[in-house]
């Protein structure tokens, strides 16, 4: 039976990714979205891997979406509550045609991000499947009752992933060090995988927010949760702190002093790790990470820049056969393991690099040697908010979401022009933010700082006055 699709999905396009509240998506809409994806993949010839976070709204929408898939004959392998790295692993393991992950959107806790990946595990953009032009041409062909597909439960996916990571990465050196690590699991399913991986290699592990939430909790990581993680790292005398996003695909690292480690420094360490035994290589970075350029050239590493949009970095890596990729959003991509972000493997590589060094006892001093950015192109100012930091970041993100703005998990980057940006991020001190501007010319930095302060002051004042 053929059914013409007449629903307008344009309002569900959020930065070229399918996203909306449980009411906006609704079981009816989600079922149709699943049917559209199934038809796009070939209907009765396709297999899709499906996974979600712990929340009840994502469970509802994922079940409706999966019902739409099987209604057109597409078989679903259901991983239930699983992090994005586990979905990526299962997509390759079962040779599926696509993977779908449902998780809370960071900065907008009421929204659900539906991320769709092709058979090479690279994320597909909204317009690839759900653009008005493609929807109008598509006919949803429902299967006859006897051809309706199955939803097959795959409950051992987390165990399979853990075993695969253990065999893929040499961890003997980590077992000797007995590192202490504090993990903030953001109320997500990575709590069922990564603490066990670290424990198996002899790490002492302390977890935060590692439970199934009720209702719609706050968006994690938040300024408050990052502050708690920072203090916990110091109090526990841990070697490393880690904060994940709800899907387990992005990550923020802390040193033993509870200080956030710059994403670009993490990228430099991981790139150096990849360059062991190589004379040259190619990496793909998001375009706001250009300050690493001089260091990369000195180390004979070619750089390709990509935009911070779904799948863009991964596609560029595949085309240029790059050995590593990273974005300002906290994504670290190791193509020998996965074509999308792999924070679990990144953590193990980071700890391995630290373990192999013989000069530094602490992560902080180890990181100092990776201070490879030109300090002359940066300027900083602190700003004390009148409003709460969590409310401030949610408001500024909602107001400028359609602009060139990058969510860095612990802050936001506003891109004013090529090689001209400002980073507004939590300073761990409650209700204080730091503004770091980046530009090659001093007059540009002065202008960007002025514009950024105007934006910050305006939004902060509006929130405060509403109360």
C-alpha cells in the first residue's frame, strides 16, 4: 500500500539534524519519520540499528520510530539504552544499512536529537533524507501484514563493545599506573560501559550522575555539574576528570587541579599519538581550531578544515584518508575504530600518552608541554553574571542557534568571520564566565571582545529583569 506523505518537517530541522520535543515529534510523527527512513534505505531489504538514552521521552519516540521502520519491512536491531559509541560499533558488527540514536539535546533538555548514520557510520544530515524536495517525491510503501519486519533485541551490545575495545587497544601500561578517574555520565547509558572498561584496566573510578533520570532533568553537563565535577576531582585526588554529553559522543577533560583542559591541547596529544612511527599524516579539524596550524606544520601534519555540522568532519576524513579528526564541540574521531566520535578510546589514548611520559607526575604539568597555541592571538576577560550560568547558556544558545555558534559542552563559540571567534565558557566559579577572543590582528580582537560583551550583557540583563 502506498501512502503520500504530507507532513511539514521543516520545524524539526535543527542545525541540519532531526530534533524536537516529544510533543513536536509525537508517536504519530516519529512513526512516519521511521517509515520515511526505511523507504529511503530500500524498505524490506534494509536493516537498522536503534539505540537511545535513559529518558522516558526518548524511549517513547524511539519505539514509535522503530514501528515506522518495521511497517515498511525494515528490520530493526534494538540495542535499548546504549551510548553512541556502542551504536557505532554495532552498526559495523552487524553490517546494518543505517543506525539511529535518540538522546537528549545538550543546552535544550526538552528536545530529543535523532541522529541517523549511514552504513559506514557517518552521520547523515537532515536535508539528505527529510528536505521538502525529497519528501515530496517520496511515497511511503507499507508492507503487507506478512512482510512486516521484526524488532530484534540485542541485549549484549555493551558487553560486545567492551570486549572489542579491550582487544583493540593495548592497555598493559595503564594497568601498571593505577590511575584515579572521576566520570560524570550525564545521566546517560555510558555509565553501563565506560566505568567497567576503566575498572578492568586497574583504574579507581568514581562516577557522578550515573543513574536513570526521572522526568526531564537539566541539561548535562551544566555549569553546576562541571563545578561539582571539578571539586570532586580535587577532593578525591584524582588524576583525571571526564564529563560526557547525554549520548556519550562528546567529552570534556579535567586535570587533577579540577581545571578544564583545552580541546585543542587534547587534540594535539592525540595527533602526536597517531604520528608515532609516521613521517607525515593528514588530520581533519573543525575550522575554529586553526590556532593549531603552526604546530601541525612543524610536525609535518597536513590539515583539512571542516564545518561543525553533522557528519562533515567524518566525510572529509574519509575523502582525505585522514588519520584523526577533532572538533571544537568535543568530538575526537579515530577512523581505525569508528568514523564518528569515540570519547572512550580517546580517554584511553590520553591516559596511555600520560603513562608513557617519564618527566611528569601530574596531568597538569604533562598538559603544559602541549601548550602549542600562539598566545598572542588570544585575549581573555571574566564576566560576573547577574543571572544563573545554566539559564544564561540555554538562553544564548536558543537565541543564536541559527547563527554560526558552536556548542563546546562547557561553553559556546561565536564565529564572527573566518579566523575570528569568541569562546564564552564556564569558569567553574558559580555564575562567572570567561570570554576568550581569537583573531590574528589586535584591532580585530578588540572589536570581537566588544561585540561579545554586548551580547553577554544584553542576554544576562534580559534574564535578570524577567525575574
